[in-house]
C-alpha cells in the first residue's frame, strides 16, 4: 500500500491478520476474482478465448505466463 499512510496500513494489517488462515485465503481468492473482472472491463473486443485468458493474466501480473514461470524458476534456483 504505497499510497496509504503507515497508520492505515497498520490497521488494515491488524484486521487482516486477525482473520483465520481460511478466511485470509478466501479473501485473497475473492480479490483475485475481482482483479480478473476489472481486467475484463478493459479487454479489447474480438479476442479469442485464449487471447482473453492471456490478456487477463498480463493485466494482473504484468507479464506473460512464460515470463512468470521463468521468474519463478530463476528465483527457486537462486539465479
């Protein structure tokens, strides 16, 4: 939260961390689904199903699935 004061960020952290692990996982899953909905709003018309999935992934993660996989691989191998 770079655009939020430290006081508010601390409050949000306290509230989130007061939830159970299951509740936090559900919260993250819902936020991810919401992010996909927002990405679809910006999606150009006429994309194939595969292109739509790629577009949504890139909007959310800022990279292609291949780029994400390479980053994960490099990180897991300490490269």
